[in-house]
């Protein structure tokens, strides 16, 4: 049986600019009450520290996000669940990285958000919110791909990394975004037999509920995977390295979330354990751990 069920309630569409002004202003007020300064020097210092926040290379999530719906939902998203960004692993400074032509953008966004508390004119506040979040211009909104795991979603950025960094600086816990979700059933196609065999093995292990068809035409042989359910969306990735990194990142967001699944937690975060599980030799792995433990020197507790 596949454990993963899409149980998260449907997110409600954001209805008005006034709603966004109210909820963002409340969050900025809470940030100020927590003695977090919006002084430019302090913002720049906090921006530098963003390099320590969890981050994933969005390219790691390409297999995972196959099957994403084309039409997004404009809804509120927890900021700390946004973990994937383009070229996230290419730069050592992670979320604090800015392209040369966008230097200072994140700090500028945080300052603009702070100005919501300084302006009493509601129409001006709506202008500020529109400038950042583009309620009236769907194509310019922050856009994310949602990956629903066993304990909740995580997100990868399509567009808006600098604005998101600015919102992190401003202490926003939730932000309005265009969100694309994975829709089941889904189909994926490859001409790589090794990838197809990886999918087939995962179907056999009960990690993917679906089937594979072999297609043959004038362009050659292709393999089509049809997925009804899966234990984790990233279980489809054929790269063990990516599977492990995504699982480790997810567990940081949701501690203990990888327990009690069809695949043991260790096989998701440990490459050697994963090798044993995928080879159908999990009992050997469990036995080797017991043997290793019993052979360790016993502590003198007298």
C-alpha cells in the first residue's frame, strides 16, 4: 500500500488586495514587536546571514515536479517551507546570493514592506503591496512549485527569489504566491532504459503505484511511466544523490516525517542503506547494524 495521501485541504484563493495589505502589515508589526530592526545596516547584516538557511538546487527537483499543473493557485504560503531556488547549490552564499544587476534588491523589498507601517493612506499601502506581490498582474507574481510530502508541503521557486529573500529579512511567516501543484494521475516519459528500470524497481517495491509502457515508433523506443500514487513525489528521481539530499532537506523542515513509510527512513537519508533496500536486501542491512553494535567495545559503567 502507498502511504502518501494528498490530505492537505485545498488552499483558498486570495480574494483582495485589502486582504494582502492587512495580513502583511500585521506580520511586519509582529516583526517590530520582536525588536527586529529595519535599519538598513541591520537588514544587510541579516541578508548576509541568509546563507545559513536551508536551500536546495531547484534542478534537483526537476523529476519531482514532473506532473505540475499549468494553472496556479494564488494563495498564502509558509515562507520557511520555501527551500528550492535556481542555482541554489552553485553559490556558497545560498539565499543571500544576488545577481549583479539585482544587488540590494532583497534589502529594498524589506524596506518597502516596512513602509506599510509608516503610511496611513490605504490606497498608498495597496500600491506598495501591488508593487511587490502583483495582485493585479498574475504573470509577475512570486511563483512556486509545491511538493507535498507526508507531513506537509515544501516549495521550489520558479520566479521571485530576490523578493522572497526580502520577505525573509522582513520576518514574514507567510506570503502570497502563485502555486503550481502536482496533479495525479501523472505521466512521465524517457528514452533512457536505466531510468525506466529504476521506475520499474520502485513499482515492484511498492513505492510507486502505477505502470510502465514501452513505446516504439520511428524515433526509437521510449518508456512511459503512469503514476496513480507514490510514497513521496521525489521517489521518482533516478539519482540516488538527489533522493538523499531532498529527503534530508525535507526532514529538516518536518522532523520525524520520514518514519513509518513504505520505505525505511534510513534508506531515504543514507546511500548505503538505500543500496540495500533497492536490492531487496533490507534484512541484511538490519542484521549488519545489529552485528556492528554488538561488536563495539562495551562501556565500563561500574
